[in-house]
C-alpha cells in the first residue's frame, strides 16, 4: 500500500472510531484555519488535510461533513461530504447543523491536554457567533469540550495503528543496532545523533520529536539527562551511553524508546551499575504488571515508583509513561503521579488497546545515566511489548 494510501486508511479508521463514540444529537465540530501554519491535531488525526481558509469539519454518529474554501475542497479525502464556499460559510454551517439535528456541540478545548486544545480562542468566538440563535430558527445549542472523546480517540488505537507503531519501533531498534555496532572511543554525543540522522535520511524517516531535539544522547558521568541537544561528551572505555530515540514514518506514526549501552574496557560492569540497571528493569516490570484496563494512570505510576524507591533509588521526576501514536506524547490518560502540573490527565483509566511508553532511570555516580523505555499495548491481561525489551546492559562496538 502506498504511503498516502496507508495514511488515508488510518485516518478513515479514526474517523469511523470517532463517530462510534458520539451520542445522538452530538456534533463534534473541528475548526481550523491556515493549518499548515497552526496545525489542528484532531484534523490531522481524522482527515489528514491542510486547509487555508476558515474550515469546519462536523462529525455525527452517521455523517461526516466538511465545509471548506473552494480551493481546499478537492484535498479533503474520501468519506466526507464536502461543501466548498467562496464568500461566506455561515449559511452552509447553520443549514448543516440544523439538518444534522445537533443539540450538543463538542469543541476542541481543554485545560489539561494540548492535543485536545486545538481550537484557538479567536476561532472559537467566531464559531459560537456563526451558530448563535437567530430568526432562521437556529436551535439554542449546548456547548461542551470534546476532550473526553478526543482523548479516548487518540489513545485507544486500532489494529492498523498498532501495526504502524510497531513498524516505527522496529526501524528505531534497527537503527540503534547499527549505531551500537559502529560506536567507538572518541565518539561524541553529537556524533551519535548525526549517525542516527543519517540512517533516518537513508530510510525515508525522521526523528520522532524533531531533527534538533531527537535523539537525546548522554555519555559518561558528566552528562546529565536533559532535553538539550547532544553535546561534546566523548566515549571512553567503561563509559555508559544513554539514548532516547524514535522515528516517525511516512504514515505519521512514531516510536519512542530508551536504551543504555556500555563501551567495554576489559572489565565487567561495576556492581553498582548492574544493580541500578536491574532496579530500573524491575520498576518498569512493576509498572507493566499494574498496566491493566480500568486502572487509573496514577496507580500504574505509583507501582513503578514504589519498586524503584524500595530498591534504594530516588524517585524519577516525571511520569512513568505517556500515550504514543501520531505524537510521542499522544494525549489521553497519563501514567504519572498526582502532581499539580499533570492536572486530571493521571486520573483517567487505562483502556484496552491503548499504546504507552514505560520509562524511568537513575544516575549512577561515576558512571552515567541508566534509562530504559519500552513501548507497549494494553491488553486484557499482561501488556504486549511492541519493543524488543532491553533485558541487560548492551555493549558497544
């Protein structure tokens, strides 16, 4: 299947999934303008089209309607009833909302989840004004956030999405194997990143979170984990190399994994390095054991956090895991602690068929950072590992 055809099939599946989540009288209204400049994440998910003029995409349980500028009309994929306009879209919008029997309109606004907050405040005011009650017997509509629907839509993946993410995981792991075989003393963090970027270009992929930020690379005891671009710390025998990496493929889905390596020095890894690796592995396993449908996100994080602390290591200062799909942070429930900065995202339940990362790490003084991250699918029982889980410290070269 050609890349564009594969992407269209994935988006068509998400549109149908969204429609199944809507109730009678509900209309999910996705509004966008100049989306190439200011992307609307939900529009990318269900239609995969860029628009120039003010555009409205309306979904009900049974219909999908697009109201777009005339020159954007031919770009809307199959599955949508398309209305092109020239001077004004208001009459079209009011007629369609009335015809669809709308009583409740869901908009992409959210205080907690940026991927559910794609509607700008200015465009929201315009939409509400266009649908204000008037002499044409426009109904008095109820307005609400689409965050619950969109969060579930983004996080609960179809089988086709699982396959797309698995493809991205497989390629990222293949790249890391090539990197590990090529690594040698004197290689700097920026050399590791450049090598992986070369593999992305070769394989028609791109780094999951951008060329300037992905991968994150940390070498040795003086390089602390951060989101900063790779630096000049160089590999020496006995050093640890930690890398956070993923690739995005042409269909739009990506991977996100972390691996830790060691450059051999003729001696086995120090006992404290081995102990830290095993503690991280066990903590991720504790999180995986708790990752079951219906479990709140904060409870999954708590299980992993408790295991790491019980092994004598400090808490990691982030969430255990996040949704993965078209974005490396793909919305929905977060597997994180009840910290104010996470808001309500950690209160939601884990759902079957969601895809999460499981990630944590510890700094080992005198050696470097050990960080592990795996990609998993939630099942009715133990999760399915999409990544080839790292079970021991890997050697470079």
